[in-house]
């Protein structure tokens, strides 16, 4: 059996189709389909069947997927073990982290910093990507940890575990010149005021929209951002009010020259460490989770 063909089948099965798998493997759906077809011919079994425009696993496909999970799970463990031992002299611990692009960069830095303070040297490899794509990399054992501001859903076909790091209320900021033009106390001052907000798909944005409805407020949304640092930069330029986690309050005020105009404990941003281990064993990940719970979000 050609294990490359089996790997293509495994990624396609986990991703839910050849199009998404092709994006993860940086190859075309046509190439994937032809390689999976060769695997099916070698095994003499159909592993997928079409249901409308979708592919679903056959009974033989589900059997093959269970074995492929074990094969590539062991391969990932082997790679990780040998990577830890490859350096001569003092042992260097490698930490491969995926940071979801919706996580504020400042929060990611605070969360990762304890890993670099361990007694043994740590080699940090950090990737920023879409949450779903990072979960696919985690399933392939190419990452040790994913940091996200939302938990992995039970509907996602990736065997991984959520480890809550903590949560923070939200603070509202704006440039001093804009603050002078706002009328009334917080939160009434948001009404008809220019507002910079997180992207529509983020959990905190969904909370914010519901909160506005409950408060009867209607700010003017002048910008939506996936990148919090870019949103903060527009806020510094006086383009609108913006919100961020309260744990970053002092840092944002000092770094962007803005003022806090109010806070809401009804709005919270949560942060999670997601791993394939139910019980965390990686020393650097242990340091990250322990510090987050006892210090950053305490």
C-alpha cells in the first residue's frame, strides 16, 4: 500500500471532502481524487460514495479511517519524539503553536511568554491562521497547541480537547479628541457614535450585537476588522470607538494613546488552549496554561 495515497484519503476524510483537503495539502482536488482512486483500486474497496455534491465514507471507508487515525497518530508521535532528541548538547524543547487569527496579538504574547521562561531552552514555532485550518494541522500532529478565543465544537471531526485559559470583560476605548465629541455617560455615549468592531464571525462580536440590542443602542459601524492590532491603530487615529479585553487595558492606553470610556462585564472574551491530549504533558503548554489561569486572567 502506498502510504501517501492513504494520507490523502485520511486528510480528505477528516476535512470532509477533496476541496478542503486540497487547500490543507496545497494540491488540487483532481490530484487528490486520482490518488484516492489508486488507493481504492489497490484495496479493492470503495472508501467514499457521492451524496449529492458531497462525499461520505462507506462502511469500508470508516474502517480504513480508524486504521489511518492510528497510523498517522503514531507517525506524529514519532516525529515529535525524534524532533526533541535531534539537537546535540543541551536538550531543546520545540513548541509548535497555532494562534487563531481572531486572537489579539497582545494576548497571544502574554500567553506564550511563560513557555520561553522555562529552565530548558525552548524553540518556539508560531503560526497564525484561520481557526479551522489550525485544527486540521493539529489533527495531523503538526502542532502541539492551538490558542483560540472560542472552543472546538463537538461538530468538528477532530479529536481534540479544550483547556480553558481564562476570560476577560471588555473595555471600550477612543482617542481623546473623539471623547470630547461624545455626549452623555457610557454606554449611552455609544449611540450614533463611530465604532470599530471585530469581524462578524468572532464570538465577542456576536455578544456585542446582542448587547447593543438589549441596551437599545445604535452606533455607526465604520469598520470591521479581523486583525485587532489594525483596529486599534484606526482607533488611535480617532476613527472610532473600539473594544478590547480589559486585561490589556493599561497596555492599550499606553501604546495607542487612547482612553477608557467604559467597561462591560456582560461582554467577555474567552481564551482556550486546544490540544490532542486530554491531560497536558508538554512542559511548555503546562507553563502556558498554569500562568494564564493563575496570573493573566486571575
